[in-house]
């Protein structure tokens, strides 16, 4: 298994007050930074009414709420761990255009993510808010709505290389909503972006907070659900092949924290939703097939962390700025790479040079960037700030 090496994790840049840069050099295989796998234990098949489960919140020990995704009814379904459909709650004043996830606040109000955006061309993105469904009398309710746009989207759809505006993962934290993208770029750029919105009705612009490279395949890079443990602050992102755990972050920038990855020891079906049921246990649901609901799974999180020790004898990258060029070299003195690319932290490719050890910065404005380089087929990424 290839190994990776890290630059110093936090670096404060003079003149950019309180800006934390995460200098993380990683290769393309995130198996290199985790030492444990995680099992998904099937509990029960979901009720047939929830044939395309796409969101999940647990409001009580045996009260689980889910919904179907695009084109289905504007309904939430309560079911129990024996697979019984307990209740159907219709949200009468909104449509299910593409409901993709659920989040819950500390009062058990539910936020319905209607921001599924497979083609990256929607201009009616919304998050609907209903009160704690366990306290609603009857089978009907109405929602208040957050309408939003992305601060960095100007084309509908954008070019295929920049289709990263599908929100299928949502979490509530401290009166804010954290939104995470499911990357649909072609070729797969590998970046998940995090946005933030006020958790209140109105019209808003989703502010881009940060992005993180998750891998070159759809199974690695496409995030399908998010959840936060309101007691510990741990944030989990769900993909088809693993869980990504974030801890020790600052404020609402989740990607500035410590990331631990847990590969599933066997691949489930199309997993789409996750929620905590205790500090170290989660439920996960999947979409069904052949007219049947998918399964409800339980997973027990290993003790933090799954991260393995880094072999300090492995190559480290050094970055040196001289005039309008940056120079990269490894610890063993190698100074030439197959390719060096510069991305903005939205994932847009700005510059690319091949068979070189340096990259020109002419015309590049000060800001936060991601440098990706390959050497003998092995990729590395580094977050970097241009100050002047």
C-alpha cells in the first residue's frame, strides 16, 4: 500500500487574519490514511412506500423518518426498526422536485433538502423547514422555505468539467446549514465543496467555505448524505464506499479539521442517507430495487481515530516561491513531475504544465489554491495561499 506524508497541518499567513491553511499532501488512494474498515449490518428492509430512501433522521429511539427522491410524493415516512410503516406526513405546500437529504436541529425541527441537482441547471434550489414531526397532530403539515443560489455558479448548467452544484448532503449546526456537494464533473475532479446558509426562511446566497479532494472515482468523490453529532460535533459524510469523519475543526469550516476515513468491508447497495443513533452508532439507508425498499443498516464507528501513522521516510513535497514561479521538490531531491496543475478552491483548473518542476504564477491573483502534481503516476495535492 502506498504511503503519504504531511506538511504542517495549520499555517497562519501574515496579512490574512485568522486564515487557516491546511497543507495536506495526499495521494489518490485514501486507503493510505485509514487503518480500519467498518461493517454495515442489515437490520430490516424498509417499507415498500420508501422505495427510494434518500434522507434519514431519527427523532426518537424507534422513530425514523425518511423520504423518496425526485419525482415522488411530497411526503415524509415514519418507520420503525422492524420495518413497519408507522405514519405518513404530507407537506402540503411544497413539491418534491428532488428531495435528497434531511437534517435536524436541537429542537427536532426537520430541514428537507430540495437541492438535488443532477444536471447542475436548477435555479429553484430550496430547503424546506417543518417543526418536529413527532409533535404534529394529524397527517398534514406546511413548510417554511429557504430559497438559495450558489455564490460561484454563473452558468446553468456549467461546463461538464465544473458540474459540482448538486447538494445531496445537509447538516444543521449552530443556526446554520452546512451543504456538501455530490461531484458530477466529467472527468471526475474529485472535489467536494462545502457551503453555508442561515437556517431560517428567506432568500439567500450559499457561501462557499472550502473544498476537499476525496478521490478520482465516483465511489470516492460523490457524497450522498451528511450528519452531525450534536453532542460531540463529529461530522460524517457518506459515499458509496466509505464514511468520512471530521473532528477538531474550527467554527463551521468542517474541512479544516481532522479527517478519518472508514472503508466499508463489503459494498452495500446504493446508500443514500445516514443519522446518528448514539455517540458511536449510526443508521444508514439505501435505495431499493425491483419495487422493494432498500435495507436499513447499522454501523458501529471504531474508536477514533482510524488514521495510521505516517512513515516519515516517505517523500515530502517542498514548495518554494521565486518571483512569478513556484518550484516543487520531494524530500529525496527529485525536482521534475509528469504534470503540475493549479486549481482554485472551487475546483476550476487554472494552469497546467507538463514535465516540469515549477509552475508560472503570472496573472494569478492572491488567494487560496490547490496544486496537484503527478510523479511516475503517483498524484499529490497541496493547499496553498498566494499572498502577493
